[in-house]
């Protein structure tokens, strides 16, 4: 029988992260745990291969053991593993997530088309942004246009959510600085004059010159963006309120919302050098690694990660891996343009794992949470209240 110790909760969280591909299998801490006991290897193999049998992995007893030792709520009306949808919607990873965090939700495509068509609480976001120029112009990018500026830059916007800046014959005019602002419930793509691509998430702002001159390429970011920087021999430098990032040519994601208690920089390929704004300390990030700065404690961590989790929004997805509701709803608030209210602070601390397409209406996601937890929700104007 599987034995659960209260002081081993960190090991269960570690196992969860490996099974959900948040960290790689060859993680040093995980390998240390795996080799501590042959039972650990048996458990991991059983969970990974989906070969759970009653003689080794007694779900009822495991739930009772963990509930008793970790003081989890055992008064659920129906255990998750007895629900009809469980074998389709929840992997072995989710079972452990429930035991550790006290809750689990999953956004699975198991609803028929007829059921999907229902009244939406809040519609999902779309491709929308504004171009803010130096002279105070605010141009809505919902319509296609092409214009040549006095500094020789040709700005082209199409109806597919992409704006591009192209340098033509130089003229004797000061280079204009441009700003792309993406409001709530929006996202947009731009192609800079050097060919670099930037994907801007909701409530994000990028400021940059119409074209780059000199020995470096400088841009400023507030919010979240995914960069595909084109190599041209000149360093590409991104300035945020808390970090400065220097690259030559690479793909990476930066989450630098001022309202977030953290800053994340996730490298997909290439290399980037990160410098803190307060000092000259630098960090060289390697591919498949995430740099995280806790702005409240100034604590820094660098870990190997599954970058798909951090870049899912660019592919039109939400992917959550053992994250607290506060982090999850921070993303949902920006995309669906609503305000979340927690009746109890404990609700925001609950951790969940799940994924969904961003085109889904908000009430579809909320229904999934409500279906597998004690959490209920109710809309009030532009607010959603979560309660038990």
C-alpha cells in the first residue's frame, strides 16, 4: 500500500511537475527521489504508463491517507475518480494534483457542438490594438491601411492582426518612436523594421523606433510579449521596469506585467543575457530555461521547464500546471475583460492543472471548475464572484 507522509508533500509536487512535463524527467531532485526507494520507481512507472491496479494503487485508501495527513477536505459528494468523465478528462497527474492541492479542473473538448452553443457570460478576446505616435495620434488597428511617414518608414496594417514597419529611402527627419498598445481582451502581432516579430498579449505596450540606427536595437515593454528576434549583428535590447534583456537572435517570452508579483523570462531557443535594473548582476539563460524574479522578495530562480506552457498563449491556448487560482485568473481577466472577486482568500490559493482553447467563452471554463470542485461562481455585471 502506498504510504503518504505529511513532510513529503514537496516530493508529490515534484512528481506532479515531472508527470505534467513542467520539469524534465532528468531533473536532479526528481532523480534523487526516484532512486531513494524501489517503490518510488514502481509508482512513477505505474502513473506514467497509466497502469494503475487496485493491489498497488488503491485510490480510496490513498485519498483517505493524504486527506488525513494533509488535512484535506474529504467530504466531497462524489470522489473525482468515480465521476463518469474522470477516465477521459483526468490523467494520473491530475489524481495527485487533487491530493496535494485539494482541487483539480480540466478543460477538455468533450462537449458536443450543440452544447457549446449557449449564452456566453463574456466573449473571448480578439485581434485588436492601437498605434500611438509621437504627435499624439491614436490609430485603431481594426482596419487595413498603408502609410509612408516623414522619416521614410512605411507602416502597413492588415485585417489579420499584423502590423509591419519597413524602412525605405532615408530622409533627413528624426526617427519617430512608435507605441503599440493592446487593451484587455486583445492581442496583436507586429513586424519591426529589422524583420523581428513580436507577439503582444492583452494589456501590453511596446515602444520602439520606426527603424533602428546605431549599434544596438532598443525597445521597451510593459506587459507580456513573445519575441522572434532576427539576427543582424546588432544586440537587441528589451527594457522592462525590472529587467533588461539583451539578445542577438532568438525566440523567447517575457511576462512583465506591473500588476504581477513576479517577472518571467522563458527562452525557447538561442541565448539571452538578463540584467536586473537595480544592479549590474547578469544571468545568461540557456534554451528551455525560465528566469523568475519575485518582485516582493527579490528572490531569483532559474529552472529548466517545458517552454510550451509559457508560450501557449501565442498558439491560442491556456495551459495551467499546478498554478494557484490567482495566477490563472490574472490571465483570464485580461483575455475576457472582467474582474474576479474571491469570497475567501483561500479560494485564490487553490492550485489546478488544465488547458483550454482561448476561443472558448468564459462560462465554459468556469463550468469546468465548478464541475470538479466545491467552488461556485456567479456573475454580477462585469465581475465574477467565486465562492463555496
